[in-house]
């Protein structure tokens, strides 16, 4: 998901002629699942030292962690009623859930402080 999302923005920014005229005009955004993709793209950009290609990231209520896999007893009623579906969604996204459980590309909220410090300017809504 993240590759396709950032490829378009990064491709524009990498075009030297375009980039010289429009320095840092590219913003990325998304809500809920789109916020997940936006935040994951920030992780990938940071890992590749390419955050400078993005002027602003605005993930809104992004899905960024493995909360659905926590104790349902501590969840609100609505969360408890939906956590099994969310678990299935995460398992479909992951290639290997056990191997990727700590991977910030699967769960962007698990990105290290060092990676998050390299994010493009970000407004979390």
C-alpha cells in the first residue's frame, strides 16, 4: 500500500525540472484506513531519508497500532464488538503477522523515536 501511495508523490518530487519550480508543495493525507496508509508512507519516507519530498502529512484518526490484539476486557463496548473484524483486517494486510508484529510498516505506531523524528512535518488529526 505505502509503495503505491508514495510512488506518485515521490515520482513528482524526483522530477528535477518539476521539483525546482515547486519545492516542497506535495502534501499527503488520509482518514482512518487512509490515515494508516499516510502514516505508513511517512515511516517509509523516513526509513529511506526521503521525507524532504513531502511538505506536510495529515493522517486523520489513523489506524496505527495493534490495539485490536489487546485484551478485549479493557476495550469500550464498541471496540469489543469490532475487534475480531479488525484482527482479521490486520491479518489480511500482513504477509506474516508473527514476523511483522513489531514492524512499523505494518503498525506505524511502533516506529522508533528516531524514525518518527525523520517524518515530514505532520499534523495528526
